[in-house]
């Protein structure tokens, strides 16, 4: 019996060339717009900076005595200087600053870089030009530079005086504002005046406003006094002064005053020894 051969399975039909291609899904890029989150409305009231807390002036009742007690207890070496020196009663005894801030600053400018006797003579002639014993911004602005030159004021200092007067006249500075500012703010504002530097502001704060905690760390006499007091091998740099005198807070103005007296007494003692040596030779 003859075997029959099975026929192979038919192949799947090929797509004809005319058949339409399958449709493609088109994707269009969309621009994503980010909406910023809405800012939460703050219901809290805006913060108001409290006014600076100013320490009582050294001329206030009991303040100088408190300063001397504190310094004597805080620094044994300074305590020895305090006990051997007359206290600065004459410097800090008035109940309030004796002169307005403007007058005191004008006087400081006139005294800059001059011997005391020469500065005092020019200052007396300056007062004679004014309509009243106290200088005011208006009275200084009324003086021409030639008027000031005629009494011995340099052209540069005349410009300094006019700049100071203009700032007070415009309201950039005022007596109440100066009295209310702390030491940092005062230094920043007053050094904007032409011819008024850090040293002048420090002297103004100590001797005119009687501020208790001012350390003129750049003053050569104070630095020499600290070197002598602590028996240092070298003159302390201004940045070292703050560390060395930290224990005097909050009465560094009084400690500063004693450093000047310490150097004066040392100079007087050296002159006495020299005079005695010359007499015996």
C-alpha cells in the first residue's frame, strides 16, 4: 500500500506592498508651566528693634564710685594704681555734659594735632568770633573760611568745621540723636564727618558724653599704660587691647583715664631721678 506524503502547512501570507502602514501615535511636547506656591500671608506684626540700652553716664550720681569699686575688685594691678592716684572727680563731676555735642566736636577739631597752648589760643579767638559763647551750626556756617584762617585755623580745619555744621544744620546729626546713640552707632555716624576720626570720637564720648565703657585702643598713651601695668615685653597692638582690658568692663573709660595718669606719674618719676642725678654729678 503506497504511503501518501503530507503537504506542508501553508506559510502565513506576506503583507502586500499596497497595504497601508499601521498608524503611529503622535506625542507633542507640552510646555510645563510651574505655578509658584502662594506666599503665606504673615499675620505677625513686623519686628521692631528695641532702642539701644545706654549705661548711665559717669557723671550720674554714684556711677564713678561704682566704677572705682568694680575696677579695684576686678584687677588687682589696676587697684594699686587707683589707690595711689587722685580719683577723676574733676573730670566726671558735672551732672550733665557741660557743652552741647556740636560745640564739643567743633572744639575737638580745633585742638587736633596742636600743642595745648596753641590750640587754646585759637579756640579763644574762635569763641570771640561767635555771637554767643556756645557754637551753633548756624553761627559756624556764617563764618567764611577767610574768617577762620585769620584766627589761625588751617584751610583744612575750616572745611572740617563747615562740614560738621552742615551735617547738624541738615538734620543728619542732632543733639538728641547723638545723646540716644550707643557707642557703635556714634562711631559710625560721627566718622562720616570730614576730619573726625576714631580717636576724636572716643575722646568725645569719654570727656563730653561721659560714656563709661569706651576703650580707645589705638591711643598710644593708653597702650603704653597697659604695657606698663601688666609688665608686657612689647607694646600691645590695638586688637590685643580689647582682650587685656576685658576685665574692666563696663567701666573701661575710667580704666583708660588711669592709664594716662600711670604714664604721667612714670614720666614725672623719671624726671625726678634725672634731676637728682644731675644735681649729684
